[in-house]
């Protein structure tokens, strides 16, 4: 049942404190399925703070910082005994400057948590509910931010995605003038690009659904092991208005990430490629370097040489169905073509069902020159650590110190032992880069 609270405030400070207490009472009344704070004359873009049963973290301070910028944008006029907003100029669903800053924060998040795959899946599962046969927003589903609500997160197909939401919630809190719908798609496209994938021609300005009652019904996303995978994929993706080429190209997103039996029921609990993370260890990946976006998904499915790599029935069918196969073969051979088609299909997917404000959408500029993101290389995917010059130097210095100490202390064959130590350290550094256990064996005596 929706609960509405009307607040009046004497001044912005008083208003903030009212918001603060409202937030606290909302937290306390978490049993209500859809609690809304409606500030009677709040701006159109921030007219209601829908918390409902979403996982949105309603910390008091966050709530205030979250909405004060919106108040600024909608020209708050403070009057004796109350406040109201003047008819505010129509603003876009998301603010372009905040979108750009949010993108930089997402890049930092990716660098520190390696959450590229789950962010891609988040974006896809928000937009992939689209039904082209339904005209009305938001009943048609699609990229509308509905996946933030618990009711939708609880759909079986979305198992585990609550973790993605938790990861980006602080970014949402920081940039109140970015909608969830935009943030999900921004996070997904940024993750692809930062993993070494193509630049996606994205636009923004997606409007959010306002409550959990606007979530799509369960069952619109594809299953991984249906009786007839090709028919099933066509049924689901054609309903979204996509075609065979899109199906094959988009499936290539499985070049990133893992499947976990405890989430989807698919995949091994762990493999040699996933047992050490990065991120939470475990699961089964489709590719060896599952944090690098390239065409290895198609090569690996075609060759099927490694039992540690996953092939779902819906992946396998890409090389079995005659129409899918044409594209899958090409993508296995030609990464450039795959990147081109993937970028187009991903952009299409990210726009499905979205209502844009402004209607034509917003394009945000690329990162400023000079600050081009370093492409993520999953060189250390099996150890969960990134090899940097700093890491290597530290490693070298620490080992050097201890080995030198041992050699001098034992004072036998010091020069020879010392030289050996140096070689062994080089080996150890190689081990960290190449993950070759034989090398590790060679130098472990030191
Ligand atoms: C073609 C139909 C598809 C099926 C049947 C399917 C199925 C699955 C399954 C079962 C998982 C494992 C989830 C888990 O256990 O955590 C998964 C993960 C994933 N899917 Fe799909 N998927 C499909 C299409 C797509 C598309 C179109 C994209 C993106 C454009 C995508 C991106 C991903 C990513 C990145 C992961 C890894 C998530 C992680 O590591 O946390 N998938 N998918």
C-alpha cells in the first residue's frame, strides 16, 4: 500500500531536517510495500522519492544529499510558513554532467572490484523484458529501471543481480540527477568498453518507472536450457524486436563473466579459471580470460576443447542453427566485425522500451583526452591481483630483502647464493605474470 507524506518546511535547513525525519520514519516503516514521500510542489523530475520495496538504501544523509540537487534544479522558492517550487523549466530525465561524473565513478568501481560482467548482466536484464507488442510505457517493459525493485530482483532469472545493485547504489546516491534506467545502461556500456570491448553508441535520458507495481511479470527473459533453444531464443528476442544477427552478437557478451550453480543452476562451482576470483571466487566462465572482451567466446564454443569452459544449450545452438551459424562463424574469425555488430546490437538493446526525456535522448561526450581509461587486461585473472609496476617492484624489494638477509646470515657461498636469489626473484615475477606453476616450482627453494 502506498504511503504518502506531505512535508512543509520553513527554510531549506528545516526542510532538510524534515526530510531527515521523513527518511527515518520511512526506514522504520519498511513493511509498507511502497512508501513515497511527496513534497507537494517538488519539481517534476523529482516529484516523488519512491523507495518502496526497492533495495535502495535510504540512509538519512543520503536521502538529503540525494534530493537537494534536484531542489536546486527546480528553483525552490521559500515562503513564510512553507515552500513551493515555481513552474520549473522542463529538465531532462538525467543531467548530462552528472552522467559524465557517474561514468568516471563506474570506471573506478570497475578497477577496484572487477565487476564488469555483473554490470553488463544488470543492464541487459533491465532492458531485456521489453515486449514490442505492448505500446504503453511502462507496461511494455524494457530499460526503465524497474530492476531496482525487489519484486523484479526476485525473479529467478535475476538471481545474484542484487549484488550489482548494491555495487552501484552509492553512485546512484551521489548522482541524484541520473535515473536508475540510465545508470544501469551506463554501467553496462562502460563495463564493456573498459574490458577492452568496442565503444557503444549510447544515448541517455531514460525515465524511471516509479513503483514496483510497474515491474514486468516474471518470465520475459530467456532460459538457458529450453527444449528447443533456437526457437526459444527467437521467440524471446523477436518479441524484443531484435533479429538473428543481434541474438548471436549479443550472446558474445558471455565472453565476460561466469555462471554460478547457486544462482542460475548452470555451471561448475569452480574451475581453474575462477577458483581465485577476481571478485568472489568460483563459478564457470565461458572463456579463459573472462574479464577481457574479445571474440574468444565464439572460438571457444566452436572448438570445445576445455571442459572447464561453459557452453549452455543456448550458446551451443549458435553453431547448430543454420542462420545463427553464419554469424557465429564470422565472429569467431573476425573480431572487428564482431565488435562492430556487438556495439550496434548493444545500443539497440539498451534503448528497448525506454522513454527518453528529451525524446531524442542525450549523448554525453567521451572522456576528456588524456584521461583515456587504461584498458583492463585480465592478465592476473587467476590470482585476483593486477600486475602493476608498483606491485612488481614491491614484490621484488620484499623478496630481495629476505633472501639477502638469509644469505649474509649463513655466510656461505654468499655471492653465488645471492646471484641465485636474483634469478629466483625474476622467476617469481614471471610466475605472477604467466601463472606458470612450473616456474614457481623452480624457484620455490629460495
Ligand atoms: C541468449 C540468451 C541468454 C541466456 C540463456 C543467458 C543465460 C545466462 C546465464 C544462465 C548466466 C549465469 C548467471 C549466473 O549464474 O550468475 C548468464 C550470465 C551472464 N550473461 Fe547471459 N544469457 C543470455 C544472453 C545474454 C545477453 C544478451 C547478455 C548481454 C548483452 C548477457 C550477459 C551475461 C553476462 C555478462 C553474464 C555473466 C554475469 C556474471 O559473471 O556475474 N547474457 N547468462
